[in-house]
C-alpha cells in the first residue's frame, strides 16, 4: 500500500503543470528554472530604452507600440490585425507551439494586451511573468544588456481568429441599457467621475469603477494582489458569480488589458475587453454619466 501511495504521489508530481493553476501567471522561480529550455520564448514588453539598459537574459524586445496603430479616419488607436500580429510573431522567432512568456516593467499593462492578442490566435502556451522585470530585479536575478537577435520564422496556425474576448461598441451599449454584462471602468477616479464643465467626459452609464492599479501589489514587486483581496472588491461591486459576463474598458484598452488578465487569472472566464474603450465611445453622440461610483450620477449628453 505504501509503495502504491508513493507511486501515485510521483505520478501527480510529474503531471503537475509548470505554470500556476490559473494558467495566466508564472513566477520568477519558474522562469529562472525553465527559460533556457527548448520552446520557451521570452518577450520583453518594457519600453525600448529600458530593454537596452537591461532585460532578462534571452528575452527578445517587443514595444507595446507595435500592437497598435492610429486609425486616421476615426483618429483613435486600434489593435493591429491578425496578419500583422502573425508577422510580428514570426520576426520574433515565435512558432505556434512555443511557450511564450511575456513580461514588462509596469505591472502587466503591456504584457496583458499581448496575452489578449495571443488568445485570439488560439496560441495555447502563453504566460505572464508575475511582477515582471521589477520583481525579477528585486530578487537579485541575472540581467543582460545585450540585445537578442531572434531567428525569424513564419508563424503558422490553422486556427481561425477567435474574437470572443473582444467587446464591441454594440456590446457596450447593450450592457449599458439592459445590464446584459457588468461594465467595469478601470481608469482613474477623476476620469470616471468626469468634469461638469466638459460634457463629453465621464463614464458609460451603469459602469462601475475599480482602478486597474488596485490589482497590483506595488510593495511586493508589482505582483498581482492576493486573490481574496481582488475578489472581495469585485463582490462589493456586485460581481459574485465568476461566470457572469464582464466588459472592461479604460481610455484606449491599455489599462483594461491588465484588468482583463487579472480577472482571467482568477477564473472569471466570461470577460471581454472593449479594445477601443472611451477613445471611441466618448467621441460619438452616446450618453455619458458623471459623478461617483456609488450611484450619485448625472447623465449628460
């Protein structure tokens, strides 16, 4: 019997995945042990100046700006399309069966957007380094200042583009009018409240406020805050069911990407990112609310 128990324990040990159970974040210990293994591609999404100063050894550089473009007609920033994204991945040497590990130095702002993109491509192995470069440095781990020149390849995937993680303007309007989804505004409180003197400021009617920074433990290397703390805040807002549909937004979809990955890591699987966010919504003649997050709101034009 003891031998059987030992065998079962060994089987469980070797079958245990190397990433967190939430399948979004990995910690620095895991990356340190696995970063040189075949099939691991580390992508640094800090800005180019930071990358040139120092980065995790072996990491290739991808600035956040590569993931967006300015629509000259609508004058707003939009995410790049599928083909551009695949071209970028090919230039970085990423193949569809690689395990991509993303990190930045801003608590997951940039890495979160890339995670969202890779989800749409159906890339199965993708993780974010919890705490990113900040936690890595605080732990005294090795860094390098030599640029990594990736061996370009062709990113090939037969999977159709899956945009089920994208909220459209129509989705947002329906959620605002009918409550079909929980709207979560992650901008600063000042942005959420708006300014009575400037009518096109404020938030989508019915949206609740929880700033993205509340997800980040700034005192612990920019890692994710404890699950219970974040879940408790969401419950107070009214999100008690992890299957409930949620739409997150900010100004351009940047900050909301970080909240998106945070919610995904906690098991909120029915969450979508409004990628165009208030840059699109506020420029249209759609209703806005101004005031606090407790319901003391005034609708304006």
